[in-house]
C-alpha cells in the first residue's frame, strides 16, 4: 500500500506529547563525547524502526550519512555542531522535495554500509570521503518504500574559510539545496512533533521537526524517515 498522492505531511494532525523527555546534556553533543558514546554504546531503545504503513516483500539495503559538521572552537567558545541535510529536487519520482540525509541504495561494489553512505554523499553533495570521520552507526530503519537504511554517523571539520556553509557541490538532478540545522535544536525533544494522518485503511504516525532557517519564509519541514532517524539519535544520546 503506497502513500496517497499528493500527500502533504504539514496537514497531518499534530498529536499532543505523550511524555516529558529530558534534554541531552550539551556536553554529550561535543565531538569527544560523541566519539566516546559510539565507542561504548549504552543500553537504549529506538523509538521507530519500521514505517508500518507499507511493507516491501524484498527490502533493499541502503545507507545514509548523518553528517555532523564541527565548526572549530576558540579558547573561549566551545565547538558548535550542526547536521547537514539536503532538500531533494521537486521532479524526482520518489521523495520529491523532501528533506533527507545524503544516501541511497547499496551498490554491488560497496563492501558495507559505510562505503555506501560515503559514496552516496560524494555523489549527491560532493563531500570527499576523506573529510568524514566515521564514528558509528545507528540501528537500521525500514522505510515505507521498502529500503532497509543504515544511518552512518560521521564528523566533518569545517575549514576556517568555509564560514557558515561547507564548500560542497550538490548534484543538480537530485539535490535542490544543502543546508545545516543546529544539532542542539534537533536533539531537543521539545522540537520533536508527532503527527498522524489517515486515508482509508492507511494509518500513519510519524515524527516531524520543522526548522525555520535563516532567510527562509517557510520552515524546512523535516519529517518521515529523516526525522525518525534523528529521533533515534536523540534516544541514543539521551540514554
């Protein structure tokens, strides 16, 4: 069963919060703490692992890169981290216009999920693999379109000359825009919305994390698989 088309997730019903969740300690969002957390993971439970409104008989292996951009700290200011995301072009057959991580399906030559994530990031946004310090993975996430997606988390050090944006080149056929969202915003559960929509027998519940970027009239509406994987990252860091 596929999603009803056209489907606008902004019109889905906003659900009330079901629990009062804690903030992630800001110290846990620092590079050294992130490395340590992935090196010795705590016991934790993912919120969402499967999009239940559709199942594929033959799921397709895939991977995304969760790029955490580090802007170098000064002696008086701690490091600031952000999450690099893309807005897909409007003409694509699947997930047109949606916010996503760089990533895609596994190729035969990819030895593992890390290889897939790094290759796709280079193809989609021009991010050289050598710039990425891979620190770990999150549990696979099964999308409603039949992909089993492994989120690969990596750190990228911004160069001083890159300012507020990395020097990247989007693939114009796939990526309309590259932008960054503060990691602290995405790891604040107060910014995690839960929404519901129904069409006939189709019953959907999903996370959304609207973010009003600078200079934008409309929010970046982060939802679906991307928001769910960010929510799982929150659970992992908050555990």
